[in-house]
C-alpha cells in the first residue's frame, strides 16, 4: 500500500509525493493523519491525503512514523484544502495547516494514559500487557509505547476506542492541556458507610471528607475545591489515600473562557416581517432548495433573532451550524445572545481567546459536544461532520477576506461547504456587498428583506455638515457647531454618544514648518503617526517606532508641527471642550490586552462613560439603549484611498456606524462631518437609500469593468532592490500577455500605492477576466518563467484572487 503525502516545500504545483506504508504501520495510516517522512537527507512532517495500491514512482521511500492515532482532518476538509490550494494558488501543505487551530501547528507529542474503562475480562493477554505497562509508566509518549510493543499498534488503537487507554495530545511551545488533581472514591458507598462507623473519634477530619462524598453522592471532586470547602489539609487526604479509601488522578480540564459567566436570552415575538422571512428560509430548507439567502435588513431590523430561530430549527433536525461575525462585532453582547439561547452547545472561536482556549473550543466541536460555533473568519473551518447551516452576518465586511496566504474569502468557503453538505447559507447585512446584491437581483441568491426596524422604531435622522463652510465661518475645531450643540444636549439629558474616527494615534503625520520635511518610516514609504501617550512616532505597517523629535532631522528647525487628527487628539479635545466628560477610547492601542475590549464595552453599557470614541471596531455589532447620537468626525477618510471599492466602503461604514443610534425607545441623530458632502455615497447614506447607491455604483463598476462584471486577480512583486522588482514585473506582464486568451486583460505593471514596506520595493499588475478555467495555469506558467529567468530567491511574487485591498 502507498500513501500520497503533502509536505512543506516551496513548489506551488506540489500536490503530494507517494510513500510506501510499512507493514507495521498499515493499520495506522489513513487519510488525515500526520506522518514523518524522509525528504532527501532530512525527515519532515506531512499530511496523508489518500491511499492507493499502486504507484508509478520507481524508488518509493517508506513512511517513518505516524504522529496521530486519529485523523486531524475529516475527508471533507482534505477536499476543501485541495480546492483552496488550486483556487487561491497557495501551497497545499500550508493551506492544510491553516485549517487547524494555531496551537496544533507546532510539534505535538501523543501521550497515552489509563482510560476510564477498568474492565479487564474482555481483554486478551497481549492487551493486558499493554495496559499494565502503561499503568506502571503513565503518562507515556506514544512513540515510547510503540517502541516497547512495535507489532501491536492495532491493539493500541483498539484499546483507545474501548476507553481502556486514553490518548492525549501534548503540544510543545504553544498551548497545552490544563490539568487538575481530582480525588476519587475507591470503594462503593455501602462499604464506605461501614468503614466510617469503625473510625476512631479523633479522626474527625478524615470522617468529614468521606461523609462529604456520601452526602453529595459524588464519586470524585476537584482536590482544590475539597480542601477549600472543608478547610482540611493535603496530609489528611494523603492519609485516606494510604488507607485505600481515596485516590488522586490528574485530569484534563477544558478551558472555557465563559465559565464564570451566566447568560440569559429568551426567544422574542417576531414581527410580521421577521416571521415572513423566517418561514421563507425554513420552507426553502424543507423543499431542498440550496441557493444561498441574502438577508437584506436595515440596522435594528432584528436579523439576529432570525438567525437564532433558524439555528433552533436546524438543531431540531440534528444539524450543526456555523455563525460568522466580523472580529470587531464579536462582542460579549453577541456571545450572550447565542450562549443564553443554546448554552453549552455553543463553541466560540475568535482571536481574543488564548491559544489553549481556542484549542479546547475546537476540540468540543471535533468531539461533537458543540453543535453551534460562533466565531470570526477562521471559524468557517469548524470540523463539523453534519453541517446544516452557515450564517455570515455583516457579509459585506472586508475582514472576511484573509490578507495572508492562502488569501481566501470566508463567503467562498461557505458556498463550497454548502455544496458538500447540501446545507443552507444565509448572508446577512444592512449594506450588502455589490457582488452579493448583484447575485441576488439576478436570482442566483434568494433575496429576503427586512426594510423596517423592529417595533416600528424610526431610523436615525442624519445631518450632513460641510466642513468647508465651518472653516469659512472661522471654526477651525475638529467639531462642527452642529455636533458640539448635539453633544452638549445629550450630556445634559444624561444620554450617551458614539464618536467615530477611522484613525488611531494623536496625529496622522509630523511635518517641519520650515522646510516641509515629513517624518517617514525608514523601512516603508509611509508617514509616521504620532502617539502622544508615550511621545512616540510609529509606523502602522512594520511597527517601527522612534521618539518625537525636538528638531527637524532635515534642517534642524524647532518648528515641528503635528497634522491630522487621531483618536488620542479627539479624546484630548473632548476633555478641553466639555469639562468633566467621561470618555472611553477604543482603538488598537487601548484594546491590545486580553479582556480589554469586553471590559471597555461593559463599562460603557453600565453608563460609566458618556462618550464612546473609537475606530472601526465600534462601527457595528453594538447595541446600547442610551446611545442617541453618533458623530462621524471625518467621513472622507476612505473616499481618498486609491481603491475602486472606496465609495462602497464609505457608504457601508456611514450606514453601519449611524445604525448604532436610536435602536431602542429614544430617537437617534447622526452627524456626518465631511469635506465632500456632494459625493453620492455620502448623500445616499444620509437618506438610508441602499437601492439608489447600488444603482449608481453599479454604473461606475460596469464602465470600468470591475466586479461584479468581471473578476480580478492582483499579482504583487517585491524585492529589496528597485531595479530587480521593476525588471521582474515587466517580464511577468510580457509573459502573461503572451499566454492569455483575447478576453483576458492584463494591466500594469505599476508601483504599488504604498511603494515600499519593510525595506522591500513593491510593484503590482492586475488581471481582469470572466470565467476562464485556464487562468491559474497561465499565471503559474508565467511566474515559473520569471523565476527561471531571474533565479533570485529574494524575489517574492504574491497572487491575490478576488482582492479586497489594492494597497
């Protein structure tokens, strides 16, 4: 027998090498397990993709070792990894690695210990020998055990399935399993009662411990809990162990990040609109229709309650569910709704959990203990075996697109898994992406809509302020007169305010007024941002930092000025203009510590602050009853980016952040400050008019041949030397134009908008095409020709299918 094994090599076309399976490993090698295989003179790790009885390879080398007793991947995830590798032109090994929790991507040692099944009557002599050896040496490494019994690997697997032995994965250098000491009774309750009666009078503490077990009808207790509750010492417990009444064992304890939280959520009465949407989705599921749903509902229309009730319907049918939300929307309040409704059936996966916590949540899914996963982008890979429903909330969010290889989009993965499982997919948003809404109006998606907020609550009134007029009137403040008046009004009424600015730091750049020199990062073609808290200039691309200068590095002048506005500067100005105001600032700088995000939002919910000031992380997913005013300090930030999606993102952001106001009984106002009030994205956002924006933006996209009318692939080249990257990019474009068909357009090469990052110069080219099955073959051939011609290992070429960021 032979196995196809994929290993970590730089060749993009690598889809696995054939290795022979030695006889003693035949029972253990199966698709999805990790193995050690020879590669040249070294040994490397790989994943088994499939098995076959013959091979064309003449000199087949054998697999050295199997690292897993049970597969790390399901058959589905293996197929998904292969598809992603081809579609996104990424290395198959690294793609497969990405499907696993980060804590499983390092060296893992398999440890064997005694399991919970103590019955020995059904075990053979050889099985008993294995069990007794483990008992004397536990925990033992799997490799040690197989070395001791090299011909009994099949029996080892059988003993684990019978729970006579237990397999643990011990992870080195990253998250490890949390262990606790557990005290267990060693004799039946009836016998223990007789034993206690014969205890001497002085043995009060010993009697107290055993009676506590009997009163609580418990067979085991955590040692720390027992000592603290009964106020007894370890020596008393040790005495009972020596007498044979108790024993101590070490057990794995799952790390539940929400174990000390009590969640409450009750099903609410749906409005007629919500009920209509719910029934359409359920009816479609029952009829076997599998086209995705696009749920277009205004902010505050009750989309989350529909999600909850659709999940409940699938749960009744025995189906698993995945709910994706943007990382910045994965607030305690969102988790509370799902945990409150479905309790321990919910696993939560997001970046604010520790690696150990994420690993334990993933294991709950793998073992079938969780039926619902709520998480950010990577939760789309949850290893469910009976997946029935995938929900992507705020489906327009750019955070669903990964910017590192493989550069996948969660929506595409959801659609692939939908086809594999015949599942239901729901894409929800108040501001759907152009691509999704285009699919819906052409009936490739099933469009369902919620045009009104629940309970007839009005959408907030939006006021556009032309900051050019403010300047003409002599107002040089970052706050318009209208915004100042409304802030004062809300503060007087004891209501709350959300202020949005898409820039962190104190000022966006530092310039010398004498010579015009702008402080830039020495490694990136980007200006440094000033952070007043620690008086540091920082690059937000590579992390470079330096102390604020006293004099200009170029001309020596002391006339250094800080231009632009960041969140720190707004916070300072609020304190100056509104003495005594309580402000919570939320940006990357204030939420970097674990738990800080939740702590700040909880504080605002308790009305411990009047104003929540922040960047994109406060723009969506938040629901505070007392918030009646939202202020957008600078609406033009995204409009000025060199990106064809700039208008779409501006409209989405303004609509989403405005949707935080007036979500409950109190009416809401939104003030949008802008220097381009006439722009159609701002005008349509002020009218809550998605349809008009969609139609106008669609015309621009069609005129320029951008999605949804054509597909895009961006290819970026980088190198430490400018001349090399220029030469390589020109050659790549020539090669591409010689290979592609007539209906494929190759644009470029051009300098990237940010021309240098981390001391590497960057060029890019763009490919526009329709459904063209050979496009990836042509791209890989062109890249291969360039690499063969230049033979420069420092040249990096990155392919981004369906790019979301063109910087």
